């Protein structure tokens, strides 16, 4: 069991659909992250939220739209995705610490398939 | 740009053997290094985090070392078990940022299989 919960676990959608991925944590972490992971590749950072504000956008296409409605929730809104966007989408959270000694905690991911 | 390399890409060992996984990074000005485990189709589980000022960290049968000057870290697994089979990734954090969050670069991982 992980302390970061992602829903849904699997998602199949067409290129014209609109869907959302959800992530929730109740560890009091104030930094939350979205990663994209393709098969046999390492996770690639997409977005970082710190204190509910977007701190990093790694030049992600606008068809991916993040949202952090409160300190426990992180959403990723999807629209007009391409087949190459099929991947495992991972959410993570961590304490905000200037000392950098706080590990990231990951959810189990959402397996996304674009038809 | 920080690059993280992990060798070997895959490793198969009999149960009970001690083993070492390697991670190297090109920019030695790191802030910390973290080892993760990933099971197939799952998220990442943090195993050990080593601060740049530390030389090693231990947790149970796991020991991670860090040599910043040479740009290397090793993960030592003692008395391996079939349940240790997974992909092991190292991740390097390059700098402190004012936001206090972790911006890391991952290696591609070492896929470990422990044979009963």
C-alpha cells in the first residue's frame, strides 16, 4: 500500500476525449509532482507544485493541464492527447525542506493508453 | 546538464548472493542522491537517501555509499532474496531551490532478478 493514491489505475481514451488523473496524499506534504514514464525508461518530470503554486513546468505541451486545488490533491487534466502520450503517469509528494533531506513518496501511477 | 548512468542494465543472481548496483553522475555538485525500487507496473519506493555531506546510509540489508568527488554511488544488497527482484533506480538532486522541493534526474535503472 502506498501513501499516495492515484486514480484511476488504468485509463483508455480517444484523442478527442477529455479526462483527468487524480492524486491524493494525507501526509501533510506541501510539494507535489507529476512524472511521465515510458516503458523501460526513467520517470521524466512534468510539473512541480510547491504550496499549491506551480513551481516547475518542464515545457510540457498544453494538452496537459495540472491543477492543485488544495494541499492534499493534485489533478492532471488531459485533452486532445496523442498516441505518443501513452505512458505510466506517476504522482509524488514530499515535504518542503530547504535542507533537501526529504524523500519523495510515489503513487502506483495511472497507466494511460491513447487510441 | 546532469547525466545519470546505471550499470549493469540487468542482473540475475542466485538467492543468497551479495550484490552491488552502480550509479554514476556527471556533475559532482549534487545535493543528495536517492535510491528507489520499482516493481513492474508500479510506482517507486524510496529505499535510501544520502545527503551530499554523507558517505553512506544503511537500512536493513541495504547499504548505499556516495563518493561525490568521483561521481559514484553504489547500492549493496546483502543476502539477496527473490522478493528483491525489481528495477532499482538512482536519482540525483543537483541543487537547492528556494521552493524546497526535490528536482531530480533519474538513471535508467538496473533490473534485478534473484533466482530461488
